[in-house]
C-alpha cells in the first residue's frame, strides 16, 4: 500500500509539472536523482514519471531551460536503454524501462 502511495506521489509531481507548477529544472533533478539512486522502486517511479512528463520535458521550451540542455533527454533515454539490458534487474522493471523509451 505504501509503495502504491509513493508511486501516486510521483505521478502527482508529474501532473504538477504539466500544469507549470514545477520547473523543468526541478523535474530534471528528480529524474537524475531516481537514476542515480537506482533500485527497483526508484526505476519504477522513473518510468511512471517519464510516462507522465516525458513528452513535455522533451519539448523545445523545456530543453532551453534545463541545465543539461537539449541532450538531457537523449542522455536519459540512453541510460534507460543501458539499464533495460541489465540482467540483474527483474524482468518487470526491464520491460517498464523498455516501454519508457
């Protein structure tokens, strides 16, 4: 139940971003934090977050604001691709990563 609640919080953050209540830089930090922390739950949350905000975060306006610039989403998707090939992760997480990009 707690895991589902945390997943809903991540989706809520994504919805706040879509309503322009959170900045692209804040979302970039969230994505980077979820990737760097790793772990099954964090990667699942990352997939949920990117499913919610990925298209908007990739837009031209957002990429100008991001500190990493337009290559942020490219680098993120490359990292997801590498993680999806990691045999130590469960199949459920690897499939979620594949679907994310």
